[in-house]
C-alpha cells in the first residue's frame, strides 16, 4: 500500500497551464506528466494528482481484488482511492470462510459497514460478533483483528481518511 503525507491543497489554476480551459498540466517529481482539473496536493517538493473533481461512477466488478499479504484468505478492492477523491478512500474487504487478518494497528481511523456474513472482530481488549448490516468504528492506533465465520465468510466496506497510514502487525508483547 502506498503511503502519502499531504501537506497543502493547491488550486491548479496557480500551476503552469498546459491546455484546455479549467485544466492544468504539470510535472511530478518522477518526470511523469499529469493533467488535472480541480485540485491537486503538494507533497514535499512535488505535486500529486489526486482527483479530477468530477463525479465517479464505476462497477465494482471492474476493479481487481488484491490479496492482503498479512491476511488469511482475504482480498481487498480499492473502490475509491486517494487518487479519486480528496478526503476519503473506500475499500472493500472480502474474507473467505475462516479467513481473517491478524492483530495490527493503523495510524488512521476506520469506519466500516458489514455487507455480508459474520465475523469475530477484536478491537482493543474487546471482542465483538458482527454481522450483515452492522457498523464498526476503529479509532486510529487501536489494535484490531478479524476472524471470518467458518461457513459464510465475511465482507465489509472500510472508509479511511486520505492520510499516511502506518500499519503495524502486533506480536504478543507489542500490542
């Protein structure tokens, strides 16, 4: 997962113009070109193209699911990325029956909506049995883990802010 630290919002009209009305074109640090309408973010000395400031509608079926390396039988789709929207990313996690993710912490909060199935979710020192239609809030820095139901599996949407997310796996001593 790519981590980014956004420093300041930049109105693209203040950047070097490169074409059509309402759009700006500028170089990124790595030499790539970026066309942008709306806003971009200044990241260190470079500019990161984040969004077109246009609505996005797409089929989740067109977005590939990637295997979560630390997980067991777990995949993730990034439905709306930090490249698509200025404030939040929307991800979908899909766990096979008995799949899950180990105890870990994130440096950003999580808001989650359970789409399908059941799971045991550990948050801090508590364990919750969650199911379709439940909502979950995990504060930043709080250790958490997931164990999907052995028959149904588990699927949820996870919304996180577009900030740097440091993910740390816990060992029995560190969390």
